[in-house]
C-alpha cells in the first residue's frame, strides 16, 4: 500500500463523482455526485495524513470536510425542497435563475 | 484482561451467548404475553422456540417486483449489526475487540439500523412495509441526537471512548448514580433502535405489521431474532456504560455482567409492555424540545464535575 | 502484503459501488451504493489508524444516505424498480471531462515526487490529540468554520420551511397553539 | 491602582463583576423570558438598577481592576480609574431614575424594554471601565445594538424601526473607526491596551487617532454624523433620556476624554477634535433654536452640549469635560423625562401645542425650568460653571475657539429659553390646545414619574459644584488634572451675563410675536445679535470713512481725466479689437469643420469600434452564464484543470 495507489483510488472516486455531478439531471443525484467527490477528497486527505505528516493537526481538515459535507447536504436538500415547492420539479435544467 | 487464548474462545462463545440472552428475552416476553391472555405462562415462554421451528419450515413468500437484494440485506442486517455491536461490549474480562473508539463504533452500528429497517420497508414493494420504514426513520431522527449525547456523557466522565476504560472508571461509583438522565435516555433509545415496545410503530398492527407485513420464513425469523439481539446488546451496553460492567461483590465479573444484563433486559421487556405506542411524528418534538436540552444539561453537569475534579 | 490485498478489495468495492450509483436503475440502490462506497472508504481510513475519523465517516454517511433515500423517492415520486431511469444530460462531455480529470489527477499522483513521511504516529490517543487540537491550537479555525456552518444550516432551514411563525401562530401571534397541518407532541 | 488592603480589593473585584454581570444577566433573562416575565420585569429591573447604583459607588471607592483572557494578546480588562469612578455612578444613578420613570409611565412588553435597558446599562459599565480595545469594541457594539433595539422598540411602526436603523448604521460607520484603530494598534506594535495607544509609533498613531475620532464623533453625534440623533428621537422618551443624552452619546465624548493622552501627542487630532466640537456646539445650537418639536430641540441640544465635551477633550481640559459630561447627563435626562411625561400626558411633543403645559403640572414645570435654566447657563446652575471651565481651556488654546464656544453658549441660552418660555407661557386662548396629535394622551403624570424628575433637577441644579473650587479641586485631583486651566471670575460673570441677556432677548421677542412665524424671525434675531449687528456697525463706520475721505478724493479727480481716457479707448476698440474679433470668429468656424471631419474619421470611429467590440464580448461573456448548474460545474472543472496544469508547468520551469 503506497501513497500513489491510494491517491489513484481517491482520484477515481473523485472523477466518478465528477461524472455524476456533471451528467445527472436530478438535483439529488447531482448531490450524490458531489458527495462522491468529497468521498475521494476524504480518502486523499487521510492518505496524505498517514503517508506524509501523521500529526493531529491534519485530522482537523478531515473533520472539517466531513462537517462541510453534511452541511452541503442540508443546503442541497433545502434548495431541492424549495425548487420542488416553487416549480414542481427536481431537475436542475429547469432552474435557470442564474442565466445571464 | 486475560490472555489471547481466552479471547479466541470468546469469539466463538460471544454469538452463542448473545443468542441465549436474546432467547431468554423472547421467552420472558412470551410468558408475559401468555399471562396477559390468561394462558399459563410456561406455555408462553416456550412459544419462541416453537416460532423458530415454524418459521424455519415456512416457505418464503415474495411480493411482485420486490427489490430482493435490498430486502434480504435489510433482513439480515439487524442480526449482523447486533453481532458487530457485541464486538465492543466487555463481558466480564473478555472483549472481542477493545478498540479505542468502541463507543463511536456502537453508535455507528446503531445508525446502521436506520438503513436496515428502511431497506426492509422498501424492499418489499408494499405500501404498509414502506410506511413502516418511514416511521422508523422519523423515529430515528428523533432519538439519535439525544442518544449520541447519552453515549458521550459516560465517555466524558471516563475521559475515554474505549469501552473497557469506561467500565474501569466506574469501579468506585457507577455512572448511573450521577448521570441518571443519560441512563434513561440511553435505555429509551435502546428500545427505539430495537423498534421495541412503545417505539415499535414501524412494525405495529395499525399498518398491518409494517416492515413485517410481507416477510415470512427465515427472513422473518432473522428480523425478529435481530430485534431481540439488538435489545440484548443494548442491555449489555447499558451495563457496561452505566451499571459498572462486571463490578460486584464475591462472584466473578462475567457472572455479574450476565446477571445485570439479564436484569436490564427483563426490565426493558416488562416495562415497555406497559406503554402504548409513541407516534413518531409526535415524538420528534418531544425528543428535540425536551429530550435534547435535558440531555445537554446532563452532559454539561457531568463535564463540570469532571473539570472540577480534575 | 495482506494490507495491500485488503486495501485493493476495499478500493474496488468503493469505486465499483461509486460507479453503480450512476448506473443502477433504482434510486434506493443508487443511494445505498453510495453508502457502501463511503463505508469502504471509512474502513480504509481505519487502516490508516484513523479510528475516530473512519468510524465517524461510516456513521455520518450511513445516516446521511438514509435521509438521502427519502429525498430521492420524495422528489422522483416513482418506483424505479418498475421502470428504468436515465436522467442524464451532456453525458458524453461529462464522461470526457471526468476521464480527463482522472488522467490529470492520477498522473499527478504517480509522477509527483512526494516527500518522505515527516514525524511519526505517536503512541498517544489520537482522538484525544485531535480533541486537544480542536479546542486548543486550532480553536480559531473552528471558531471561524462553525459559525459559517451554523449559518448555512439556519439558511437551509429558512429556505426549506414553507410556513413562518405568522402562518403558525396567527397574524398577531395570538394563537395559544400553532395551526399546524401535523401537530407536534408538545403543541409548540 | 489602589492601595487598599487585599480584602477590599477582592471586594472591589467582586463588585466590578457584579456591576457588569448583574444587569447583563438579569437583562438577558428578562429578554428571554419575554411576555412570561411581564409582572416581574419592573421590580426586577428597578431592584437591579438600585443594586447597580450601590455597586457603582463601591467600585468608584475601591477602584478595582480585573483581567481575564479574551483574545490572544488582548485580555478582557476592566478597571476603574478616576475618570470612570465619576462616570460609572452617574450613569448608574441616571439609569435607576430613568427606569423608575419608565416603570411609572408603563410600556408595552415591559420585560423586553427593561431587559434591553439593563443590558445596555451593563454595556455602558463595560465601556466606561474597559482597559483594552477588544473589551471596548465588545461593549461598544452591544451599546449600538441595544440602541437600535430600543429606538425601534415599538417595532410595529415602520418609521421607528427605520429611525433605529438610521441611528444604527450611522454609528456603525463610526464604529468601523474603532476597528481601524484596533488594527493599527496591532500593526504598530502598541498592543491593545487603551493606555498604551499613545505610545504607538508615528504613522500608526495617526491612524489610531483617526479611527478613534471617527468612532467618537459617530457615537457622540458630532458634526458629520449629527443627524442620526434626530431620527433616534423616534424611540420612547426614557430611551432618549438614557441612551441619547446620559449614556450612549456621552460615551463618545467619554472615549475622547479617556484617550486625551493620545490626542495630546497627535496635535492634528487634538485640533480637529476641538474644532469639530466647537462647530458642533455652534451649528447644532442653531439647529436646536429652529426646532418646533420639543424632543428634536433637546436632541439637537444634546449634540451641541456634547460638542463642549468634545471641545474639552480637544483642548486637554479633562476635568472640565468630565464635569460638563456629568452635569449635562443629569440635566438632559431630566429634560427628556419631562418631555416624555408631557408626551404621555398630552400626546404631543410639538412646542406649539405644548404652550402652557408647564402651568398644568407645576412640579414638572419647575423641574423642567431648572433643567432648562441650567442648560441656558444661568449663573449658579450646573452647566454654567462646567461650560466655562471648558471654555477656559479653549481660551488657552485659541481665542477663536473661545469665541465660537461663547457663541454656542449664547445659542444654548437661546434654545433653552425658547423651550422654557413656551412651556411656561400662557395659552393665547383659554381653550385646551390641540393635544393628542401624535398619540392619545393620558392627561396624567403619576407620582413615581415625578420623583425622578425632582431628583434629577436637584442634580441639574447642584452639579455645577464639580467645576467650582472646593469640589472642583477634588475632582481635578481624582482625575489627576490639577493643571487644567480654570475660568477667571470675569469669564464666569461674563458668560452668566450673556446667558441672562440672551434669555431676556428671547423673552422679549416671544412677548411680541405669538404666532409661530415669529420663531423663524426669532432665529433671525439670534443671528442678528451674533452676526448682523456687529456687521452693521462695522459697515456704518466704513461708510463714514468712505464719505469723508474716499468720496471727496474721487469727485475731485474723476471728471476731466475720465473723458480723455474714454475717447482714447473708443478709437482703439474700433481699429484693433473689433477687427481681431471678426477674424478670430472666421478662423474658429474653419477649425471647427476640420475637427468635425477628423472626429468622424478618428476618435468617433474608434469609440464605435470599441463599443461594438464590447457588445460582442458581452454576448460572448453571457454564453457561459446558462444558469445550468452542470454547465457551471463543467466550467469550473476545466478552469481548475488548466490552473493545475499551469502551476505544474510553472513549477517545472522554476525547477
């Protein structure tokens, strides 16, 4: 088990998540893609911690990533709920308020 | 702690013991149920064994378009979770895996129950079962936070997440004495994550058995056994966290653990029969508006005591 | 050697279930495939001696996915066990971008000359050390992060809540008990 | 700090914590309890305020100092020194009296009101005793927030809430200065102790001073920021009495007094402070004279009187400034409470409608008169002496400042007199005035509402001793400002005479004009006394000089010389100038047409090209803004990838 191996796995997870976030139409599925990306990030940070600098400070970053993930989920669900309530849709394609 | 040899024997012994305790719980419940119906208690206590035999022989029924994979996973999960929980529970001097974060492990496992029960509800492709699954998730969202703080409180007092160290920290004074609220909340949560007693709305009769509606045969056996096993592990963990583990006079530690576990289990079964069901939608507000603050206060009090004592 | 085998197995589980999230037809399966992926990563973290973080990852993510499944079904409102779903857009470009990113990242991971490990895993309790870092030297970080996270949660609640207090308690907040479609246990 | 025995020091520390903690804790509790504490609110709040008064006196005697860790390198420090030993009891007493008055008047949701007031009192106590900038900032912010909450207390009225918002935002603008000062103090290495700010190295010290000035001017409603005080009058009268006269606004002046050493080593800041103070006193005095609304008049007068305090800080007269601050706090709280009592009883605060109100409630009228006369600077009353002490400092610095200050004092006599005479004047008709124009009045002023007025009136009458020899010397020794300039007898008598004179003038003009147009005329009178009459006198003198000397000179030399000169000029005009003008005009036309052609070909075309290019770019820039989340994700991915590749290439090149 080497750092390179773990990082490649992490990159794979990240990119599968990226594919999902880019390709899915349903907002909850997009969120799942984002979660998968963060999953890769968690793995990568854990690997960096273990192989490069195993001291408690590094763990903090992991903790923050996990906390950010859960909050991201809360925000995502809130927006999804709002979108569903106002537009009766769960598709990101229908939400074009940001269109320039 | 004793040697490695003993630990290896314990690997084999632990599941058997878990099964035995769960069966004892089931027998007691059967006896109480029989007495309530005016039949002799003894016939009731034999009922679980007969039920096991019956379900083993019963053919599995499968609903149309059921998601069998998830359904089976959900059905098996309860028992597996109970076994995984057993891994971190010290039984007298023996413990399967005394990991440094045993307490968090226990917590992670009881979160697995969320998934397990919802999958049971979903997999059956039946409205009643799905409603049961949803009921359990609603209930879980209510009990989980108070439960987490109830778990944290003994850890704060023992200044460790390792279960054996929490047990050791109570040699002079059991934690139940100075954290009664945490103990009660934990006990209620054990009933809740076992979907038992007043918290059994996920499988209650008003939705035709909820998650149990469509399961039959071995699947049903696994789920029923899993619930008793969860109840048993919950009781054992309550003993380890709050009731001093194996602490007791004269007799060996394992004996005291067994006695206390059985006693707690008996109390769970007897007392919870006396309550009517708690609606999950009502529970949420009670748990968050009363349970959580009171639990936080308990944790605060314990933290202050620990900080003052140094 | 054993660790490499275990790790590889976990890695395969993690990535395959990750791919399964976007390949399976059932929403429940997609969600729980993601949960499996997370559990695999959590176990990998346990292999790095990250006991607490690993278990916490498992705990949080299983819980999160249990909730996620509800939302999936709530919003998509059908049983995809009965009908296959394909709700994608921009599929080809997404795949190209993801592959490109993977090549870039993996190339970087393999080619960058990573420094040697500095410092060593102490024998002390890592969870305790993490707690002390949280409440000590890294207090400022947490002080900064936590209000932001908290504010985000509050914002999420505000966005998602369809009924404000005037809807519940009346225009002059005059009702003794709120007018809720579903009464809570305390009537608050 | 104090040489007291340890047990006394311990007692002092406990008292100091109590001073801050008790009102803060109970205030928060009351606010949280909300409607459930309606019955409890008044007793709790008045008991707390009373205890606070006792504790404040204890603290002022024992002079404790405490410090607990707060931020890295900046502890949460509280200490009582000479200055705060004077201010803290004053504020505590005023708070108690105002709360008694408020309780007597009654208010909706008393728990919230008294809770906010108590929190505010705690914040003031922290402000007055703070020893470090973070501590000060902490309480400063709380004061601002409480001020907002209290001005907008009747939150169902939009105008009150927006008044609170105006006050909050304006003072917030100033507050930024405090952050600036804190940043500069850290950057300059002076540390965050208030006492060390003066020791900061030069460029940073100037930044600190600028920041402090901004903050103090904002809070004290000095000139660029004065208007917020007017909007703040939307709040309930007790709030005006406490926050916008005695406590919060005063804290702006207090901050400058406290940091006077910093001003001393930063000459430009001292001069700025002195002039801003003096000009505020003058101009807001004029504004006060023009007001038709009693509370607005008092508000403008508050800003003007604080101008004197600020002036004192600028000229280094700490003792004068402090005495003036205290005397003004008592006086103005009294006036605001009296105005509030009438507002409640008669439902109006318009001066025209309040005519004769003092006769209806003579006790309130007499106390108001005491306050107004003190404000006017009538001889034995408080503000007379304190103001002169400030002016003595100003005279030492610059005569011009003194003159401006004296003019401002005359104006204060004018507006105080105006309010006084109207309120005590006989209604022109015997019929009851058009009351209840702003809110329904109760026609009743309770006993408990009168008691604070009487007590405050006693203070307003006698606080002047703080500036006069026996007590004044003690005050100076407490403040360590023995060397501050003292007013001479001539100045004291002169200012008293001036005040009397102005008061007399006001009385006379009022007698002549009963209609409200006269008030604007009366502003003209004030202007005439100060400006017009001297100018007329001067111009008369100049005219006589002109008649006698210049005119005769002119009549003798003008006729013959002028005729010759004009003929010469006429012929020159025809021959050269006219022709030149014609030619220039023709040349101009030609040049203009040339330029037009060049413009169309050159700059105009360039502008058109630029514009269309910008439009094209704009269209291009809009294209990625699809509003589709996945497009954004894709863009981010590509951009991040490019950035990473660039970084890698860069790293390789550098290697």
